[in-house]
């Protein structure tokens, strides 16, 4: 079932050659979708949640703002890369063989279509529904006299002192406009004090000011809000005394936000990245957004200034930054319009007062977040920091928070004299500044900090504790599919394995030694590692299922599937009769259901309350199944340019539990599931409202999240 206002998703498919692929030509461009268009297709599925009346109203607003945030990053990274490739006349990059010029046109067409649908959803459904609930974004023409007086006072006290109007002339050049900042183009009439006429001025909204302002309840309803842009618009004449303001137009520029550091040429990666971060807000422009009332002469002037073509112009019938509307969700004070709260469960073993190391000596603990609490992972590091028998802690940190309890525990351990090694990935996109601060804090208390591997990101999620016991030093480990980010652990689905398995922990220690010492790639007993063994092992496992023919079985759950060699291997397996189910949350460039190529492959995407982030690989092995949890998606970057781990789940009970919870529940989902068709469109599999449906996320909430404890 599809919300009625959304265009057909098949329009997101990249142009394909008209001829059918020759038999056996599994590298033919027609067998591959375009990655960037597939990313946009994922955002269409998120937008469908914003337009879904069965989703709580403020959560619909949240999904709408998530689409905006996703599109911002898409332009900052993906479109910016395309424009760079066009600039240097680069050829096709992906197996779909779409060149940068054609891809930019296709992306622009689809992005315009998607954004139009987004604002239709906002203006025609979400804002009226919010108003019906007493949550109002008041337009200027609805302000009453008392409200205008309060807003005028607010402007004078809180806004005006921070504004810097810039009338453009040779002494006042066009200001540096920051990436994604809110700006106003002001069209002026009249002469200034020096007898000059400057027809246009620029006003930048300071980032420190809130974009959404709540009106006091003595002059408005309990949840009445105004936009900062409306407050400035109402009082704009005061910035230009003696001049007449003919026009006031919002605009926003999105810029290339990739950091360019030649890691082979710098002496200190932290210092080099810190220098690059100062210039990130001013990279090359890739998108111009203007309010729909902006006249052509103004937006053409802006396009020329930012050296953009008209394909990069987006005229918006509403605020130019929808992501800022997320502030309303908390300010409205309406928990009844949100998803019901839940309390993450705990394995029964974690409810005991026994310390974690004794528990792990008896067997591993598997946690399924967010349905099960992330606190056992935090407690694992905290107990290690406070345990006199613990000699050292080694941990990777890709994304976390400045106030992370795990980072605090590492600092406490270092202060206590333990050997603490932190592998901090400085190049984690958009978390670089935070990770630089974490590195400096840890170094200040004596932790050994390394920044990963030159030209590779350390994306593996590992924590290793070295503890002296009666029989010598024993190792305890945590491996996960998600980051050490306690807040994200409540909104991302991820897996954590706590273990004292001597072979797994020995592998982990070998990996840490490799990351810090940079010798030859270690020979591991149980773990698979990219960039050395994971890709080859996946191909071998797919080939083994292919050899079984119709007895073969493959299930993979990943966030993205775009690696062409793995796709070709899956096509070969399908032609041999192997049954393949792929649960791919985001971009998928494989085409399922093509006769003679992929008729035995099914692709589905689950988009719901929680962001699906777990990676699980299943190979049937003729009745003796093999199961892996991993930090890696099936993408070239994960398999060749990152350090990743895949962990075998060998305990029979944990393996069966993981198969049921992460694969079977998701293949049975007929509520939040979307099935991909051979033409690239997605069909929502939800049953009619009057029929019961099976939501994998709801089933897991019922199992763990509302007081259920389950098994370890």
C-alpha cells in the first residue's frame, strides 16, 4: 500500500540500455541499478513513513526531517563527488556505466520529484494534522497584536544584536555563506546616507539562534511556534533605515563537505584534519535552495555567484531547512503523539549481581539492541576500569558522544594506571571534530591513542579487556555491528557479542596489534577481516552454496549491497537454483527477479521505527548452517578500504536465536517491509489496516522491550 501523494518509485531507476543482456554476461550494465538513485529510493521509503497515518503524528514529522538530513548528506557527499567527476571529465564509475553528466541529470530529476513530494506531505497533511492537535506554526498574517509586540521585543533583545546586514557594493562583497546556513536575500529600493543605491543585501541568520521559537502561553496556545525567518522578516525594515524593502527571500547553500587529506604526505593526521575542518563549511557549492516566492532575477543572481547550473536550484514551498523542525517534537510536550516508550530488556544473566567476567567464563552473552539494553556493554568497560585485576583495555571508537560513559570509563582506567589503547577513527564522516576532542582528552590522561590505518578507516567495533587471573592473563571481548554510542543504541538495531572465547579474543588481540604495529596481516583463527580475508571468504561461501544447486540457501542482511563481484556471484548462485533472500535497508544495485539471471533472488527493505543497522550473513551448507554477524556492508569501501570484522556465531542456542530474530522475523514482516521488483521499484507489503500484520520490530519489542528478559 502506497500513500497516494508519492510518485511511483520506479521513476528512480537509472536509464538502462534497451537490449537484453547476453546469456552469461553478468557484467552487463542492464543488470545493475545506479547506486545514487537507489539511495534516493531509500529516502522515498522513509518519506512514506512521514505520509503514513498509522504512524504517530510527531514521529511522522521526525521522519520528514530525517529525509531532509539524509538529502543534505547526499548532496554534500554523493552529488559533490559527481560534480567533481564531471568537472574533470571522468568516465562511468559503477557497473551500471552511467557517466557523471547523465547521472547528475537523473539524480536532479529524481531529487526534485522527491522534494516536491516532501513539501506536499508537509503542507497538505502534517501541518494541518498538527494544527488539529493544537500544535501550530503561526504565519505572520495570523499574529495577533499581543503576539506581534512580544515578537518585536524578542527580536530587539535576542536577534537584532547578532545580525549583520550586508548591502552589496565594492566595499561590501558577497559574504562567505556557510554550508547549510540560513540566509536572506533582501531586495532594496532607495538611496543610502551616501546617496548610493545598492539593490540587494544579504543577511545571515546566526547559527546560535534557534530556528523555531515557542510563543509564551499567556499570548498563545500551549504549543504555538514561529519560525526565526518570520521574526526577522517582520522586522527587516529596521536593519535598513531609510530604505524600502521590496523583497525578502530565504536561501540556503549546500556545499561539498568531503575532507581532502593526503594521508601519505602528512606528519600528523589529527593536525591535518583539524586544519581541513576549518574550511569544510566553505567547500564548493553543489545545491541552492530558495523559497518558492523568490523571483527569477534573484535566484539567477545567486546561481551565478555560486557557479551553479539551474539543475542545482531547488525552489521550496516552505522553510528551506525542514530538518530544523525536529525541535518541535520535544518542545510540543505531547508524548501521546509519539511512539509508546519502552524499557529495553536485559538477559536474565545480566540481572544477577555477579560480575561480568565470571558470567562470560560460563558462556557468551548476545544482545539485540535496542530491544535489549546497551548497558551491559557500558558495564563491561566500567567494571574493567574499576577491577584491580584488569591490566589493560583496548578499544576502537568510530562514533560516540562527547559525554560517553564508555570514554569516561577509559579515562578512569588510564588514570588508575591501566594500559589503555584507544583506536579513534578521526575520519568518521561528520564526527571528525568530536573524535579529535576525544583523542585529545584520552591522551591528556595517559591513554595510548592511535588514529587507525593510513588510507583505511577502522570501522570494526571491538573492545578487549586483559585480566590477570589464577592461570595467567585472560582476555574478554566485545564485538558489535554498531558503534559505542549509547544514545544511538536506543534507535538503531544492532548486535553485541560479549565473549571469553579464547580463539576469538586472541584474534581480536592480533587485530589490535596489527592496527597499532602495522606488521603483516595477522592469520586469524575465527574472525574474518577486511581488507584481507572477508571478501574472499564471502565469495567462497557463495560459491559453496552455488555448488549445492537447489539445495543451496543464502540469506544476507546488510545496510547496502553494491559490490559488483558479490552481485555477480549471487547471480551465478541464482542461476544454479540457490534460493537467496536479501534484506537490504538502503541502496541495492542488484536486480532481482530477472529470468535466467536472478529469478531465485528476493530483495526486501525494512523501514520502521528503528534504523536497521545489523549485518548478518547466513549460508545453509546443506543443513549445517553457518551464521555470521559483522560490521561490514557488502560495499567496496567496507571490503577493501576499511578494517572490518565478521564474527561466527557458533553457540547453537545463540545461533538459532539470531536466525529467528534477525532473519526469520524480517522475512515474515508484512507491515514495514518493501519488496524490490526487477524494474527497481519497491512495493509496500503491508496488509490492509483491517488485517493483522507481522512487524519484526514490534515482535522484538514484545519479546524484549517491554520487560521481557529473554536469554543471554
